[in-house]
C-alpha cells in the first residue's frame, strides 16, 4: 500500500510542476515586456520558490506522523509560508529596489496558483485514498467483515 501512496504523491507533484510550468509559460511574455531579461529571471525565481514548498507539502501529506488533520495542515502551511515568506525577506534585503512588477507580484501570483493547485491535488489524492482508488469505493463491511451488497 505504501507504493500506492508514493505514486499518488508523485503524481500530485508532477501535476503541480506542470501547472506551475504552464503558469510560467503564460507569464513569460508579460514579464519580458515589463522588465526584459531581468523580469523573466525574477519571475522564474518566484515560480521556483513556490514550486519547491509545494513539492514538500505534497510529500508531507503522505506521512502519517501527525496526530490529526489540523496539525498536518499547520505544518504544511508553515512550510509553504516559511519558504515563500523567507524568500521575500531575503530578496527584499538583497535587492531593495525590486517592486511588485519586478518580483513580488510574481511571487504572490505563483503562490496563489500553487496553493490552489495543491488544495485540489491533495483533496483529490485524499478522496482517492479513502475510496481505495476505485470509482465507487469499497463496499461497506458488516460487523463480521463480509461486504454488504
């Protein structure tokens, strides 16, 4: 069963990567038109800074070390916000001249895109895990373990 969980998480990570890549492609020309090569570079940095914590969150969701769903959600939120927020602080200290058009707007946009994708992917992954991967789900079992159909 652990291989199924690993495959689900890997599939979710690949979907997240594809969604962020499509977002990057859509944003390429606006970034280039607004700020040239620097705009594309900082937009790429923003996309990667949102993709990496997304991968971590997807794989954390497979761990069963959390006592309840709330603690799992809090850890995932801490990872997501910690990496993106830390990146924003580092970039602001290193390059204070960068503004919303240069980097921070891209960071917020990719953060929202990654967050929406993660929620959908993790919700779908959890739904498939509960149903055993079958479209109708497993048949409910009686007290003696036999299925009632």
